[in-house]
C-alpha cells in the first residue's frame, strides 16, 4: 500500500497535537507538529490576534507537505497536526509523496471556547476562534478522510482515530 500520512485537522483547541501524538505512538509513525513549521511572521501575526491570509498559509503548507515527503522518501509515513481548514489547503498537503488521509476532529463551539480560554503558552489567542470557524470547510465526500466528534478523553479519541483509519 505504500507510505501513509495521517493529518489530524481542525480548528485551534480541538486537540490536534495531543491526539496526533497518541495516534503516532499507536501507529509507530513519526509525529510532525505543523505549528512548529510556521514562519516567525505567521506566529507573530497570530499572537497579535490577526488571522492569517491564504498568502500567509501557502508557504507554511508547502513546508508541512515537504516534511511529509521527506519522511516518505525515507520509507516512513507520518502523523501530522495541521489545521487544514480549507479544501485548497488540504490539496497542498495531498501533494506530498504517499497517501494522505485526514482526520477532522470536531468539537462544539462552547467546548472550544472553554479549552482556548484555559490554554497557556500557545501563540493562538482565543480571539481567533471565530475566524477559524468561519474558514473551516468540512471534508468533502470525495476526500480521503473521516470526521470524528470529540467527546471523550484523548486516549479514547486516539483509539477511535486508529479504528476509523482501519475501517
């Protein structure tokens, strides 16, 4: 079947990093934190409460896809935490070598707001939640992926992701 990448996607506060790390561990795959690949200008912009534009996101998404391809060329799939809010963004990631599958973590608005209000040390302020929700385009029926509602603890959610990928 070849190399497979799993992109754990969704708006800020859904648990992409936490769930992604657990899924990577379960699959024995390297974990790639998409946020770590943002150029400093993007981080500064978001930290100041300014939403990113498509022009801001383009180079970042290409870096994420390049990281996936680098692993694929070494024979490894990855698990990637990356918001992937729009189909066009996912199209960039699908350009990576290997099969690219998406897992959209869906969390209710009130829960997202609660989580983001309680976060410390993250550059994404809660004030950008509405912007992210407005940008989000759900996975299309022709996209290789699944949407999971997140209602349980991270371990159960990660197990549900692995089960959904096997289905």
